[in-house]
């Protein structure tokens, strides 16, 4: 679920909370119509990819429903995109469409079984969909792990094999600035899924304020997700 993954997949192929922060910036109705007015009959061979990027931009601007529409348009033009549309899974989550989010992430894992984030977001979606039932958690293939060490702690936490303290400590002690962000971000997501809203808001606000999220990691799509998360929840 990284920028590298986006590039690779394009080369290979050619949300019980309601958003309530009404002051969050959104595009005008006119620009929204322009987004959706793209002619799907265009001869542009890269139109599907462009629609995905436009969907990502819409999400960054807090236009969750619009982002889903754009991802859907891209899929209609190029059905082979379906298992690579992890961005739509995130948009589904923030639209409170948790069953569809789970399905998207499970479809994605079929082509990328080593992506811990897909597995984690699926677990989070199930926790939000059925808060009183244990999630039917997917697992990495035996003997395999995510190449990012911090994600091993995230994976363990969401699967009930680790603790918040383990993840927080790993992020704090790491020399990688991104690890601090990802630890706090996923601690926030985990606590929210468990209904621990005060803790969730503190973790997520800290994630947005990390050096990584406010400097060279600002263009990372997941730092944008953290910012949108806080804006939609009113945690600003």
C-alpha cells in the first residue's frame, strides 16, 4: 500500500462514525462536475490511471464519495485494476462502507499476499462492521513477513498477538522517521476500531504532527489518510 506499489501496478496493467467536520475544505460543485465529466469514451490509453490519481486527489481534499466514484470509473474502463484499488478500500472505510472495504482488501491480498497493510485494514473494517465479534483475520503466508520491520508490530497488534506498548515503543525507538508515524497512525486506527475514541484521537493527532508527516513524508498517501481521518472526525 505504498507509492511504489502504485507505480508497479500501473506499469503492470499498461468508513459507525459519520464524517462531521463541515469546515474541512472541499472543492466547488463546478470542479466536482468537471471531475466526473471526463469522457469515458476517450482514446487516452492512460485515462483509467488518471482517474485513479484524480480519485486520490479527491480523497486528499476530503471528498470521500467523489473519490469512490472516480475509482469506480477507472475500474469500469479497466477491470484488471480491481485488485490494485486499495485506495478505494480506504475510501470505503471512511464512507462507513465497511463490508465493501473488507472485500476490496481481501481481493487485493490475492495479488499481493505480503502486504500487511491490506490485512490490517481488512481486520479494522471487520472490527467496525461487527464490533462484538472477533474478526476473521487473514494471515501472511507461513514464513513470510512485510519487508518493513514496523509493520511486523502493526500486524501482531491487529491479530491480537502484540500490544499497544510493543508498537508504540518500536516506533519511538526506530531511527526511521516513518516508523514513528506509522506506529502512531495504526495505534489510532486500532483504538478507534475498538471504540477507544479518546486514545484513538490522541494517537492520530500525534501521527499527523510527526516530523515525517510534516516534512518529506507529506506526499505519502498514508499521511494524507491520517490528516483526512482527523478532519472527518473533527480531531483538529
